[in-house]
């Protein structure tokens, strides 16, 4: 029987895991191993993918991938958790005395005092690494309840300990990396040679998290395990016997709550201790002689002895190298430079193990690790009763991922967000701010007239700076409001659900459900959206998603929309605004079909995603993000946009002989932008001032409005009519992303693709604008 054939709430035991290559390894690393119990929680509203419960956590898989996993049905559904032992408080002994806790006195040497210590923060995705990093360093990195928020490494130093560096890494599930950002983490741990690893383990999901811990222990680097989210565990009646876990793992274990700042000080003490005493893990040998006949144990030790000299000569920990060789990690095998004879001998050993164990090599290794984890969790962990968070999540999910309610709910939520942003909160605050800016500008004007300031400077300050920058500044509330809602979506854990139920739809256009996340982020700003594609496991999906995100209308374009809607379509403003967003999405879908048929043939990557419990977004995180976005916006307004406004003002006020012009028709600007007029003529935008505005929009989209107001003042309607206003809206929606976005695309895809994006987006925008103009003329609108 296959995993996709069992019904909802039914349980089964895995008997065989099919599939091949990296995907299969990923299955195994996520705990889909022979012998593991699984049960089906639900199918997505469109019937695919499926959500399963495994090792006490929730994972989603596509049906076709689930079909690769063979199971036998169980009668009793797997209980989420069982209460086995009484929960009692035991004293944690604290730091080891003298030489260190796991080593006799005098057996190791402390590093000289004053040595700079470096730490790597390693753990599963969504285990709270960034939250802890922020606690330790006082930094303000972005935290989100979605697997894969951190996509780059970040360095900082522990507050109060100057000579330390700590590096926040993207989350990994195992040392066999699956997506690009995971490679960053693996390379950092293996080649970066940190003095110690702080391994952060999500205690609410301890079994799957310890899988990585075991691979980290093999690296022979001093390590501390930080059991995070203990607040949730204890609140639900669970507990961890830290002492027992310490003696089983052979490294210090500290219970913490990064969010509530509990146990963090103790963690720092331990981390500094193991690093400065170079106290390596006491134990790396987790294979048991008695475990399933001991075949894995024998082969591991045999291979370890065989490759010991090779591993040592290139500085790889022997045990780690042996495990990787058995798992068939080609990178490590080639690094080891084994002789032909050794290769053959090794292959014989592994084949023998497979025959004796009755499992293939990767599954046998994964099984060995999970067998040990089971032992640890039996001795040291009292799992909580079904937790409050899980119960809440289940209830919320009944509706938000329910068969009939999921997609309407999503549309409703997005609708409410846009309505609140543009119709209620943002608009109200914007009016307020606009009034304030106007009156300040009025005072400044009056003041300068009173003291007879030079005419040119007066013009620059009032027409250039106040009108230009001011017109953009008033949009700050709208932009902050939209980011507020987007950050709530991300922080609460809803994004992962959207990916889950949108997967089937997105596959129609050749993408996987995970691609929806960068696109939603793209409604905020394209730059972080492009960065966030790094969590996508396949290169093909990643490239395609990057090319599509610029079609999601970003907040910087809101001022453009609002400006023209107010001037030309005041009655249906809200409708047109929404229409533009949908137009962007529609064009993205068409482009996706084109890409799927040409550059990006083939199937979307498999969809294996963990669904975290819903969590209340913390006020601190949300405000922090808002503050950052506001600061970002303000600094852009006062740098790029200000400069663009001044340059535009200057160029429009002087002619090529630097004489002040009466009529800006004769200015340098008219001369330069005039070049583009013939190109824009067919779409009804053949005016040098409009061309200038659009060019300045390449610097920052808000500049379009700033430039327009500088050049036109209050009489835009003298040049544009309803038709050209509509084409201008469509053109601004679709034409080239701003410099910052293009730079981030270049970082991800290289120069060629980045240039390609600029050109093809302009072409698409031009064609769409022509089409809209045609429609208007055809229907006499
Ligand atoms: P990362 O992906 O490992 O960097 O994890 P993040 O730091 O982004 O955190 C993931 C989620 O877990 C966020 O929603 C955090 O608010 C939440 N979180 C982190 N630490 C704790 C904790 O100690 N207790 C609880 N209850 N939640 C936490
Ligand atoms: Mg993170």
C-alpha cells in the first residue's frame, strides 16, 4: 500500500521509501524512514498536496511523491503524543568544573586568554535561530514563522563579550543540503571552522531536530545544544531531563526560550566555556552494536578505519567523512581521493551492510540516527500532551485550509488587507500627512518671500524639494500599513498554508507552492522577494520565480496609482487600484506559461514543506519591521528621490548654455528626454515630461510622482486625458523594476538575466499599454 492511499486520520508504518537522489535523501532526513509511523491529517482543498503527521510534526508532500512511499496500515491512529513519565524538576548542574564537564582535569588545554571566539548558530528552519541571534547580539534581524526566512549568513558579536563573533545561518535539516541557502550553512560549518557550534533545537519538535544534532556532533567541533521554545513545552505539561540528555549526547544542553529571554545567559556561559576550553563532543559514536544486528555499526567503523588517513590529511573529521561516504555523498568521496582498491573495498563493505540490514545505505544511516534519537527521547523527554498551539492550529486550519473555505478565505484576507490599506487606515493617515506637508511648505514659501531669498533657490526649495519629495513622503502611511499586514501574514504562519493549498494551482504554470511566498513578499518590495527565492530547492523554480516577482505590484508604485487615480478616475479609485494588482498577476501568469514552454521546460520541484503551528506575531517583531521599512522609505526619499528631484529641477530650469529658461520646453531636460518621445508616441505618452518621469522612476518608483509634480505642478490634466492616464498606469505597473530590484536580480541570476529583465519588462509594458489604448479607443471610453 502507498502513503497516498490511506485515508484521513488513518495511520500507517512506512515500509519502503522510493524515489531517488537528493529528493530521497531529503525524505529520509525529514524522518520518512522505514519503521516510522505516519498518519494523514488532510488533503489540500484542491486534493493535492497532502498533510501528514510524522514524529510529532506536520509535513506536506505532493501525492505523486507520497506514492513513492510504501506503508502498511495500522489499526490505531498514531497518538500525537503519549504521557509516559511524571514531570518533575531536576537541578541542572551548570558548567563543568575545571577542565570541563566531560573531560578529566588536565586532559585538554584551554585556548589562551583573549583569543577571539567564533560561534555558528546552526539549527532546523524555523527553530528560532534568528530570535536567539537578536537576543545574543542585540541585532534586529527579520524573524518570521515560515521555514526559510533567513537566506544569508549574518554576523554579530555577543553583547557584553567583545571578542566574540556569532553567525546566524539559514536553517538546515541535515548535512546533505537540499536548497541553495542550505549549502551556505553546510559550507560555513565544515570550512569556516567556528570555535564552537550553538545548535538550536526546537524542543516542541525534538525528534526531527535532533537528527541534525547527531550529524553536527560527528564534526568534532565543540558544541552546545540550546533547547529552544521550552516555554511552549512546559506550558503544555512536557519537560526535558537536561542531565540525561547531556550524558547521552555528550555535550552541554541548556533549556531556553529565545522569545522570552529565558536561559539565554546560561547558554552564553556554556558556549564560551566549550569554545575557550575547546571541549569537543564527548561522544560521536551513536551506532549501536545491538541495533538491528549491528550491521550499520560494523560498516561504519570499518569504513572509518579505511579512510582515516585520507580524512585526516584533508582535515575532515573521520566519523563525519565515514557517514557521508556511506550515504554516497559524491562531494566528500571525491575530496577523500581514495585509491581504486579502497573504493572497491568500501563498496563491498557497504553492500554487505545493505544485505545484512535489509535497507539501502541512505535509509540504513537515517534509521540508525533515528533509532538513537528514539532512545534519547525515551530517556530524557516527557512529551507534552497535545499542545495548546497544536489544538489552536488545527482549529484555525479547519477553516483556513478547509476544502471549500481555503481559497475564498485567502481572497477575502487579501481583499481586506488591500481595502484597509488603501481605503481606510492608509488613506486617512495620508490625508493628515499631506495637510501637514502642505502647510509647512506654505510657511516656508511665505518666509522665503518675506526675506527675499534668491529666485532660483526659492524655486528649487519650493517646486523642487517640497513639491517633489513632499508628494512622495505623504505615502509613508500607506506603505507602512501594507507592510504591517504582510508581516502579520508571515509571522503568524499563514504563508506556509498558502503555499500548501496553492501548490496545485501553481503547478499549472510550472511552479511549486513555495513560489507563492516570494510573490506575496513582492507586493511589499521586490528586493526582499527576490532574496527570499533562495529557499526554493530547485534552480529552475528559483529562476522562474525571480523573473515573475517584478510583476507583483510593489508598494513604491502605490504613489503613482494614487496620484493618477485621484486626478482622472476619482469615482472608481478602489476598483482601479485592485484591477492593476490583478493585471500584474494576470500578466505574470501569461509570462509563466511562456517561460514554461520555452526557457524552463520540465516539472516543478517536489513540494516538501513543514507546516509550523500558528503563532501570535510578537509586537516587538512587527514594530521593528515597520520601523525598518519606514526608515528605508525615508532614507530613499531623502537620498535617491531628493537627488533625482534636484537634478530634474536643475535640468528643466536651464538650457544647454546654462541660462535660466522661461519655458522649460527649451531646457536641457526637454532636449534629452525628447529622444524617447517617438517611442512613447504610439502609446499616447509622447511628452518629454512624462518620459522624464518614467526615467526617474528607474531610480525609485516613487520618483515618477515627484518628477511629475515638479514638472507639471498642478496641471497634469492639461497634457494627459483619461486614455493616456490609463495607459500610463499600465505602463508604470509593468515596466522595468527599479535599480535596487534589478541589482538584486543581478546578484541572483547574473548580468545577462538582469539586462534581459529590464528590456523585456519594458517591451511587455509597451505592448500592454498599446493594447489598453486600443481597447479604450475601440470602445470609445
Ligand atoms: P529561524 O527560522 O530559525 O531563524 O527562526 P525565527 O527566529 O525566525 O523564529 C521562528 C518562529 O519561532 C517565530 O515565529 C518566533 O517568534 C518563534 N520563536 C522563536 N523562539 C521562540 C521561543 O523561545 N518560544 C516561542 N514560543 N516561540 C519562539
Ligand atoms: Mg532565521
